[in-house]
C-alpha cells in the first residue's frame, strides 16, 4: 500500500503558471503482485492496483466548462475539488544490477472515474470567448466540471536497494 500527501509547501510546480494556491493532494494506492517466474534473476510479474486521489486547490483568473449550465464560466477566483479513483492492471519487471540494487519498471492501464467541482466562485460570468491557450500543448486536465469516466495509463520506473 502506498499513501501520499502533497501540499503547496511540499510541491515544486515548474510547468504551471502558478495562478493558484492552497494546494492539497492526498493519494492512496493498494497493489497486489503475482510473480510469473520466481526462480529467475529477472522477475516478471503482473499486478492489480486500486487507487483514490483527493485534490483541492484555489485558482485565480481562469475559466472552466460548467457541467450544470453547459457554458464556459470565467472567474476571478474559484476553489477546485477533484476526486479520482480507478483500477489498473500492470505488467512489471524487476531487473537487478547486482546483489543489492536494481530497477522496477512497469506499464499498465485501466478504467478511472474523475469528479471535478468548482465552488466559492468570485465574479463568475458566462462567456462566449474561448482562450486559445487551452488548445496548446500544455492544457489543464481540470477545465471540465462534472464526472468523467475514462481510461488511465500508467508507466513508471523505480530504483531499489535491497537491505538484507
């Protein structure tokens, strides 16, 4: 089981415009492994993972697509609440570089449900204007309010050190 906690004091945001504050994120992941070849030096295995993510943040001078109004809402300030949960099936491999160190690489996918809600809006207004910034190569995942069912893709690498 993995548990994570992040806040604006523990997170370094480089790629965002930093027009936000009061960042808080809590994450819980539970994973079960099944090793396919336990007697070999390189262990391949599959795993099933469930996860839950809870995220709060305050944004300034932006916009979102409202689920209830079917319109784009611009605001001076808004509080975002996001929850995301799902299941991933992963293929993983432990590759040792020696007796004590190595790498654990994985790839996987599965269904996910994401719920985004904006609240405590300051100066909300409907607009026909759409900012082209959101069509660029780096757009926010948090532009659409409401529940979204979709696909989650997982890819990662972890280095390990064996203590015993």
